[in-house]
C-alpha cells in the first residue's frame, strides 16, 4: 500500500474494467558475455482496459467578493470525473507461472490527483487542470522482474 504523497489527494476510482492478460513473447537474454538474441520465451503480463475516477477537493478563491470585500479567502469545491485507457506491461513471468496476474480490486491498486494549474479567466470563472497518478499492482510471481 502506497501512502498518499504530500500535495496529492486520494481519489475515488473504479478498477472494474481493468484486466490482466498474459502473452507468450520471445525475448533476449543479457549475460556477462553479451546479449543472446531470441534466447527464451516468457509471458508478458499486461494491464489492459480503462480506469474511471472522480476527484473532489477545495480550492482557495476570492469568488463572490470573498469574505469582507476580498480580504478573506473562500474555499470552493471542485469536482471532476474522467477515464484513463490502460495498456501497460507490468512484468514478465515464466511460461509455467501458475497465475502471475495481480488483483487490481482489493486495495492493491491506488490512485491520486494533484492540482497542476489554475487559470483565472475572470472574477467568476477558473479552469483547474489536474494530474492523476495510478499505481498498478505488482505481478504475483516470486521474482522481481518488473518492467520500468
């Protein structure tokens, strides 16, 4: 479990449409003597699908003339929803690995958001740009062969 980083907010997220698939693929082997081309076949383990999310937090503003004639900040609630397409390689596993696919649902995958920019268009409107970060689960295999 990843702790919510400073400056980020935990967001509501739905990983229901995220699937794991394994595909045999031929890969090279890196040895002390050099690279051996097409040395072995392994399973490429991928997360594929989409993630739905909702973000909600407050932004300090002076809208509606703030409090006390713009001398005090008024917190306004900001909310948005979105969908992110996913097609990421998580790791490679041995062909005989029984179930390298992670569980995306039971708290093993997390999502965070942060405010990237606030563009003040007028005294009554602002455009807020957010960034989202999704931390996908690691593979279930015993060795640490994740892809970076």
